[in-house]
C-alpha cells in the first residue's frame, strides 16, 4: 500500500521570515496529518531551507527545489548534496518543467542527480510532463515515457523504488486549467507501466504524484484514482489555510 504524499512546491516565493512563520504555525496541522498516515512536505528556496527545517515539526518533509550532481567544485551559483545534508535536507525535487524550460535541465542531467541523491540515501522527486502542443498532438504517453526511461536509466529496482515521480502537464501548471482526473490517471498509469517494464513489480511501490493547478476543491478527485498517490502543489501550498484545506480533502 503506497502512502499518500502532499508536497508543496513554493517555487521562488517567501522570504526567510515568511517561511519561518509558516513553519511555526504548521506544527499541529502537520503532526495531525502524519498521525493519519499522510506524508507532508514543502519545498522552499535554498535560503529558507534551514529556517523551515529548524522551526517546523520534524514530521514535515523539507525538500530542496534542485541540487548539483557533483559534491563540490567550480560551479558558480550551484548547491551540492553535502551542503543540503549538513542542514538535514534529504528530499530534492528534480526536473521541474520550469527548470527544464528556463535552466536547461534535461532528463540526462536529472539521471545523474538521481544517482547521486540515492547514493547519499536521499529521496529524489522526479518531475515529468508534456507541453500543450504535445498533449494536443496525442503524444503525451510517448513523450513522458522518454523522460521516465532517461531519468531512471541505470537504476536497480531497489533504487527505483525510492524515487518519487511527479507528473505535471506543463499546460496545467499555474494556469487554473488542471488536467481531468481521467487524463491524470491515464498518464500516471502509463508511467507505472513503463516503470513495471523497466523494474518489474517494484513499480507498484513507486509513488506517483499529480501536479498542475491542484486546489482544495479538486484534490479529492485525483486521490480517488488508483494510480495517483498524492499531489505536488504550487500556488495552493503557499498559504497555511489553503495547505490545511488540501490536507483535509486529501484524506
Ligand atoms: P500550481 O499548483 O501553481 O499549478 O503549480 C504546480 C507545480 O508546478 C508544482 O510543482
């Protein structure tokens, strides 16, 4: 039985003091949800990671939004795995469509990062998803299959089981045009079929999230689908009341 997971991707929002406020006020809410067997997390910007980690309950997963595959070196502007580990961060989002679009993040780069994270006992959240053009051309399944095959390339089944996948159609991100639960389920089931082909029965253990305009009023629809294990949420994860409403409707 896969455990439900709600992850808030804060993107480039919240200053450290705003992030600290959220962390302090979220404690009871998070502890209650975790007691109900739901995993909850947020992904703040790098400069907010430590303050959220220190001021939230230890039950809150705190994820970075990116990492470099190398341990150290001449990579101006980058952050390494040992840096994250030292401040207690062990989850990292990779391959978000915004990073693929604006920062030349490729599935091959993500594959190197996934391997480096797993070697450090950390959990990658690997994002995939197609553009509107690809969706309208009916090529979603093959496009996403390629992202999954490249991202998971060379992993053992035991390693693959530890990765979380997030399917986020680009046309649904921040647009208010969320994919229907049927579309999300169809693509997520196709992702699981690719993982089954690559890794066998551990594919049943891999958590796959839907993301793209998930709101308190539509999250329950996704959770009713057999292959959808939770949500990666942008805008609706920023305010405590809305995050709380997401949790309530996720159960
Ligand atoms: P929105 O929930 O704001 O559409 O963002 C989705 C997303 O990109 C999460 O990573």
